[in-house]
């Protein structure tokens, strides 16, 4: 027969069970399950509180009351675990659903950049010259007066210097931004004996008025071939070969007499699309002047050579039908994307 005290405890246990089962059914998340566990099954929870009450029972009754409370604890724990597993599973599924990739969505396109047309044309020309047996070398953009003028047969008072007016480096009378790639001819020949067969791509700078065919910064490719027995025929043959290779058969070239202090004889080359009435000057050329060969200790009786310097922008303008050189530098994306 149950005593009063035991009755009280069992009654409380039943109330607790009733309330807990109701709450269990209302649980809706893992978090709420955790709160439930603390409230009922935790160290300071309601069940622990009832278990504490066992101490107040007479020893003979404790066993029975303890069994009831332990059974309740087991029931609540098992139910809670069941709910917890359900929610954990549901929450995992929801998370996976949220993270799922929709592989049917169209991808985001990344725009691929490309080389600037001037760089493309420079590379294309370098490739042609390399196939013709030339080696690519480069030189400094800031030059001394000696390499830019003096060694190229243009002493200080030479009037031809006026054609190549440049930008001088403040505080250094002797230093300027090179006006052409020809100074690299001297730099190469000073360090090598013939045969010399090089091409020199690079930037040049001039105080030229800007117009449709002139820019104060532009690109040249210099070509130099010095060896025994080089003649004007080699010069013409090489120029015609690379022009045909670069432009194809729809263009034609003409040679026109010119003057450069560092070549003798000198000439310039014009190119036009067949059928067009507009020629464009693309390069200056000539046989290396004996005075230049002597400057680098080559014997002009033994060696001869030819050189030319072509304007890369002009080549690109002709081939790709660009009417104004300024288009290359304005960075208009519609123009850049065309090539
Ligand atoms: C020279 O610069 C000589 N050094 C070329 C040379 C080399 C002659 C070796 C003989 C032997 P010129 O100033 O003509 O020459 O320039 C050569 C080419 O560079 C021109 O035909 C033109 O295509 C290009 N060019 C010259 N100035 C400009 C400029 N301001 N803007 C764009 N292109 C230019």
C-alpha cells in the first residue's frame, strides 16, 4: 500500500509525465529538444528535483518510487531521442536542399582579355623575321645622345637631328627618350662581330605633332643585317618578303629615295592596298653607312650591311584598315574588342 508521501511523489511524477509528453509533441527543432532536455532531464531539471525527493521517503518506499521515476526518465529520454533524430534528419535535409547547386542555371561568363593589336602585330612581325633567320634583341628606352645621334653619324650640329626632336630627361643634357630603335644597332655591333642579324622591337618618342598618322609615342621594329657581301638586293628582297608575308597578296609596295645620316644610299618604303590611291610610308631603310661601321670597329671594306626601321602602328593601320593612329591609344573598348 502506498503511503501519503509516496502518493505525492507518484502524483507529481504523473503530472510531470503528462506535461512533458505534451511538450514533447509540440517540439519543433533540435534547439527546442535541447531546451527540453535541460528543463526535464538536466542535472537541475524537474526529474532530478523529484529524484532528490526520494531521500525524504521512508526507506521501504524508496525502491518503488525510484523505479517509477527511473521508468519515467527512460521513457522521456527515449522519446526525446526519437524526436531529436527526426529533427536532425529534417534539418540536414533542409540544409542540403538549400545548398544544392542548380546545374541548369546558365553560367556567368568571364570576359577573356586579349593582346593589344600593337602587341599582336609586333609579335607577328617578330615571328616573320625569326623565320627569316633574325634574332630578337631589345635596348633601353632612355638613351644617351651618343647612341641616339652621335654614333649614327649625327654630330651635335647635324641638321638631321631636327627631324628627331625628342624629350630630354630633366637635369641630364645627355639623356633623352630614344627617337628611334636605331641606337640598338650600335649597342649590338659594339659587342659582336659579323655576321649580325637582329630585329629590335620597341617604343620610340618624338615631339611630333599628333595627327592621324603621327603619335608622340609609337613603336618601331629595327632590322640590321651585316656580313660579307650584303647588297641592296638583300635589302629589297628581305623587305619584299616580309611585306608579302605580313600583308598577303592584296597589297603592293614601292621604294622611294630618302636620306638618313646613318645609311647610304637611303630609301623609304610605302605600302598600299591594291586599287587604293593612298600610299602609307611604313619604313625607312638603307645600306649601313661606312662611318657607322667604323664607329664600331667593323672594316667597311670587308663588311657591308643594311638596316631598316618600320613603324608598327602604320603596319597595323594598313592591314586592319584603321584610319587614325589615335584609335590605338584611346582605349575605346569597342575598338579594342574588334581585334
Ligand atoms: C627612322 O626612325 C630611322 N631610324 C629608320 C631607319 C632605320 C632608316 C635603319 C635607315 C636604317 P623615320 O623617322 O622615317 O626613320 O621613322 C621610321 C618609321 O617609323 C616611319 O616610316 C613610320 O612608319 C614610323 N614613324 C615615325 N614617326 C612616327 C610617329 N610620330 N608616329 C607613328 N609612326 C611613326
